């Protein structure tokens, strides 16, 4: 599994760090060259936008692990969820 976390550091103060989102990605096709991935995209409550915590689940199919980077997969997942973002 791959996990990306979004951290907020008020005024750059690490001791006040707060996780405000994450993306978890799991390969569901036995690490084939062209793989499918299940993902969870989560956003914490935002005091600035008054949006509550939200979680979205999905599947991305057909990522070419041999020729595309992890950042390409992250971009595709985010684009697939652009209406929520």
C-alpha cells in the first residue's frame, strides 16, 4: 500500500502539526505490469470552509507500472475525483 498524507503546520510550527487529508492506494492485481488500484481519498473537517470530513473510495484501472510513475497514478486519481476536490 502507498499512503500520502497532507499535513498542516500552523505558522510553520511542526509541534502543532495536524493531518488534514490522505490518499491510500492499494494494488489489487498482484503487481502486474499493467495494474488496477483501489484507493481511499480522505479530507478532514476544514474550519476555513466549514466542510465536514469526507471520504471517497474508488478504483483506477490500467496503470502501466513499468512506464508510468507513482505521480502519474496520483494525478489520475485526483483527476477522477475533481468534482469532489
